[in-house]
């Protein structure tokens, strides 16, 4: 029996009917997993897992105390080997459910398109239609694309718990599941089911966890897999879709003007982010670019080879351009058999030049040997020009239809990816720069106590040194390992730019930017390493201007830093030397904002609000200065770390902050969830472009009535933020014993043991919350099902503000104002929508089991009660404002998805608690570590992360 086609599962049906194919897929995958479990582990283990599953489902469905007690009893009776099997079974079910849901999203989208329905929100067609309806002319849209930069930046952070081997197997399962949406013969259907069974068996026999620490080199290879899966083909295809939509919405006379510049460009931190990661240095940066370059050359070589087979055009039948004929004549191919096939000869020449270039740039080997020897390309632009010659010749000689299948995609890819694939960002902490310069100043006898100077004197000294033609560094002196390493990294950046092109590295991000000197220090370090080119007036002996190869980008992370951001940038850009450098980079300056640390510092509501205000102040400052602002959003996976739907988040930005320029990080397991499926990956890239387009060109509220309304809403947020900040800080930083509670009631210690990243979980070897990285902080709260960073403080803030005045009428007016804020203000609506999703995933009953891990009963009861009380306040306030009693009432598909997962997550959470108890009891008493217990904990972490999806 075959499944229905996508159209049959499509529009016009009830939600339950629409979800029928999803349920069918989940049942199929669950049945196959059960068969594998029985085959591999035996019927007894299968029966144990099935009994636990049925009991957990009954407990969730009926909220029956007896079922809950029965579930606990079942789990406690498990042997250690059975525990491992149960954890693996429920973990893999979460993985398989994710695959089925992703396939259902694709199915629903195709059904929508086949039904000829109106454009979906988040699509390019929808964005263009809205802009057209708002009176935005086509010329403004085309101008946007000419000047825009949209850049997703992949980062390696310790929340991606999946091995690449697992991801590869799951991708094949997704392909086979998608195949079932097409009509299959009985034999084909049976074959498909056999292959699915084999893939799931492969999963079961594949080690889920890494037993060795992940290296930076491993992280680089993991990231490159997403280019091969999604970016290399889907990104060029997206450009073609956008061009078609623009042509349809805004017809124009000259078809030649339709081609878009490469405005979507990929970025990466993997191999260039040194902040807190001692494993990143000059060598890893050079390795990252070599591997990126090899990946893109592999793609180019394969595509050129395939084109050579496809473009069998003969000059006996059709003509070619003189330029194409010249390219063919210059080819290394002298075969008489292809004398009348100039496209093939030209492509053989292109292949030879590409192969030579790949070897020159570090490729270890070229799979197919080229014909003859050819000179390498000087740069990617030369390669693109050769491809353009083929395009132009085909179009002018009745071959336009031959361009689109492969050649157009290859040419577009060459423009997007160059010979570097993705721009590698550099990042380091400001305190490291200070130490390096302090040593350089001391060794050069220019200043003995740089680090202890007041800020004004630091700035004066740095500007004075920038104005001198000589260097501080001497090759004849000895320096510390840190100083030599930091300078080597910058010298390597210069070499990388010369080798792979200027787009290979062009940004230097400064973590913990707190002063103007933090920015000037990196300018001086660029001067020391040949990356800052200064123009001198010899007669006057003065600096006239210059050009920096790396844009110096501040990263404002904590609440105090965000509040000072505009002031720091004002003083920095007011410096004449800096002003001239900014002019040389096109009067454009980037600023990065950190979501994770600001949340850990001040809580969910205050973090979001301070980010909003910082952006608004920066926009006003940059407009006055005549400089274009590009914001780089350091968003994570969880809502507490700036996560949540990217489309809504971009549209919720303050007016003027997007302006055609945006970069944002894609972190941890979110990379896999967004880009491991090509169709979903393309959709996520489209959402990013559509949101940037809408946010940049849609009319802003301005100074009219709506502008005044927004100003009033902002005053309310100021008051709410103050109350939320106090509530959050009081719990996390001012409550005695809270750190002990956190380390006991979450699996933070066990997460730190996982081999899931090259970066340590803490910046320093302490148990202080301040020193803990924001990523494992949020990850830990997700594992224990509290997700505290995504909601804590909101209930206290709203309650205090509503009841600030003992006047029932005033309270009613204030509530009405909050309800208006949800309807009229995208920022507040998105804030509440994200919190709604977090609360839907929160489970206090499960969290209470983790609280039992705190041995100090008084501390446990005190803190957990405060968390429960705040959760109840927050849920009540959210219901009061939105009017929705049930969580995710406005997103029933997600609500059903989360609800259905709980029955499979509950056993994992309960088992994790039991395993942590055993593990800590053994290690606390100095007993021998049981590797099976430890492995079970780590497997449960994997399964819970997969089940919750955005927990990192």
C-alpha cells in the first residue's frame, strides 16, 4: 500500500486530516524501530521498552498518579544494561520523530504550492507582495538587493550533540521517507520499507556518542558537511527563485538587470574563534581555509566535469561566440574527436585550470586527473568570467535552455563562494589584546604599565603609537607564548587574504568590549602585523589616512556593556583617525550584540529589552554620524539565548536597525535542525532573506500616531524590565546557595564531560555562574525541563507593574495597554510568543525530580518553591495578556508536536535523574566509576536534546 501524494495531503482539510500522513510516518518509523530492537536486543528488552512506552503515554494522556507511580517503579527495576537499551530506544525515537516532522513540513509546503494558495508568510513572494501593497516601488527592491548583505554565520558551540555518522544515516532515512510521498509500485514500496529498516538498524548499531574529545578540525569537517548537503546547491537556487519572484511582482524592460549580486554570503567562526578556546591558533585558521577551499574546489571540479559530458554542442550544427571559440582553442584538449565540440574543449581547459588552482591552494588530491597542464586561476573572478563566456555564447546561439540545468547554478556558486567558500571571522577577548600590547609596550620601552593606565591615557598612547611609522615588535626580542601566538594569528590572516581572496577573512570581533581602547588595541595589532596600511604625509610627518584589512567589530554582551554601546561607538567614531578608516571601508561599521551573556546576566525580559534599546541608540548615533550600521546578532538555539523563529525575530527589530545589512549566528544543534535537510535548509535561507527584505523596506511607524504609541509601549517595557531584572538577579546572583542548587539540580557537571565541542564549558576553573559559559547554562536548564532562562522574571514584573497603584480602574487600563502591545508591537508579540513556546516545553513535575538531586533539603525546598511560584505567576500573566489558557494556542501544530513528545521524553528524564544519582553517589564516595552509568547519562542528554530540539 502506498501513501497519498502531497496534493492529497494538502490544503482545505482539517488539522487532524493534515496531520494524518505525519502520524502514519511516525507509526511506520516506530514500528521499524521496534522490529530492530527485538532483532538486536531480544524480545524481553522489546517488551520492557514497549511497557514503559505505553505507561508513559497513559500517564501523559490521563495525568494519572497511579500511572506515574507505575512508570517510576518500572524505571527503577531496570538493570544497567536494560537502562542503556531503554535510553537508546527512546532517544532514537525522538530522532525519528524529528525526521518525520521535517518531512511533514516539506509535504505541507508542497501541498500549499500545488493548491495555488496565496504566498505563505516568510516566502519571498509574500514579502514582495506586502511591500508592493505598502507602495514600495520595484526600484527600491532592486536597490535593496544591490546593496544588501545577509550572512548566516555557522559557529561551533558545545550544544551540538550529534555525531556526523548519525546525521548521515538520518539524512538517508529522510530521503527514503520523502520517496514514499510519490506513487510507488508494491515492489518499490516494499523495497523502500526494507531500506528504511536497514537504515534504522544501522543507526542502532552506530555509536551515538563520541568517546574522544571533539577537535577544532572535527568541527570544521562537520560544518563542511552542511555545505555539501544544502548550501552549495540550495543557495544558488534561492537566487534564481528570488529573481523570478521580483520579475513577476515588478516587471521591468531589461531582463539583463534581473541578475542579483551575491548578497547572501556564508560566514564561519569555526577555526577563527579564539575567545576562551586555547585550541584555536594560526594553524587551525589556515587549516580551516584550506579545508573550506578544498570543499568548494571539489564541487566546482565535479560540476565542470559533468558539464563537459552534458554540453555536447557541435559547431557543425550551431555557431558559438568568438570568445568561446578562443577559450576552446586555448584548452589543453587536443583530441580530434572533439574538434567540433568547443564547449567540451573549453570545459576541459577550465577543469585543468581549476585543478591547478586547487593544488596551489592546498588541495591534497584531485579525484579526476586533468588533461594536460594549465596555469592556475589568479582569483575566483577569472573563473566566473570564463563561465560567463559559456553562458553568453549559449544564449546568443539558441542555447539559452542549456544554461539553467547546471551552468547557471555553477556560475552563481562561483560568485557566492569564490575560492574560500565562507568568510572566516576572527574573535578574541579584549583582555588578551591588552596583555599582548602591554608586553609589546614594555619590551619596546614605550610604556611600562600599560594595563594600569586610566582609559584616557590608554587612548592617547594607542593613538600616538598608531601615528608612528615604526613597529613595537622586534624579531630580535623574546616574547611570551601568548603574544607570539596572537601575532602569528594576525600574520596568518594576512597570508590567508592574499592566498584565498579578501573575502576569506575580513572581520575581527572583540569579545567583552567595554572601552574605546579595546577597539584601538586591535587597530594597533593590525598595524604591527601588516594589516593596517597607513598613508603618511612625509613633509608634515603626520598620518593622513589609511586602510584596515580587517573591520574591527565590538561585541557588546552583558547588560552594562549594552547600555554603554552607543557611547563607546560615539567616542570611537569621533576620533579623526578612525573616521578616516571607516570612510575607506565604505562608511560602513558593524557592531555585534550578544544575546547569551546578556540573558545570563540580566534574564530573558531585560536582555531582550536592553538589546532593543541598544540597537535603537546605535541607529540614532550612526544616522547622525553618516555611517551605515550593520548589526551582527549573536543568537543561540534557545529562546533564552536569543533563539526562536528567525523570521519573527528580524521583523521585531527596531525600525532602521536592519537596513539591508544583517549577520547572525547559527549555533549548535540548530545548524542540524535547519540545514541537514536541503528543502528545509532552502526554506530557512528564504525566511532569512524575506525577513531582511521586509524589515528593511516596510514603512516604519515614524513620528505619527503609531510612533507615539510605540513610544508609550517602550516606557512600559522600561518599567517591566526593571522589575524583571531585580527578580532574576535576586534569584541567580543574590540568593545564597543558588550556585550549589544549580550544579546539583541540573546535569551541568555531566554535560561538561561530554565530548561535544572543542571549547571548555567554563571560561575559568570555578563554579561561579559569572564564569560559566552561557551555552551550557541554557543547555542545562533545558535538560531538567525548567528552561528557566527563557521566562524567569516576567511574572514578577507584570504583577508588580499591574498592581503598582491600588486602583482597580488603573490596573484594568494597564492590562488593556499590555494587550494592545501584543497586537500592535511586533517586538512584544515576538517576546511573548517565544516565551509561550518555552513554557509549553517546561514541566515542573519532571523538574521536581531533578530538584531531589539537591541533598540540602532546606536549600532545595526554598529555591524550587521560588521557581515554581514564578512559573505560576508567569503562566498566569501570559494567559491574562493573551487570553489564551492553553500554551501555543496560536500554533496548534507545534503544540501537538510538543505534547506528543512528552510521553517519550518523560522516561529519558526520569532515567537521567536515576543515573545521575548513581553516578554522583559513586564518585562522591570515591568508588570505581561505572562507565555504563556514565554512558547512560550522556545518551539521555542526547535524547532529551533531540526531543526538545532547540535546547542549546
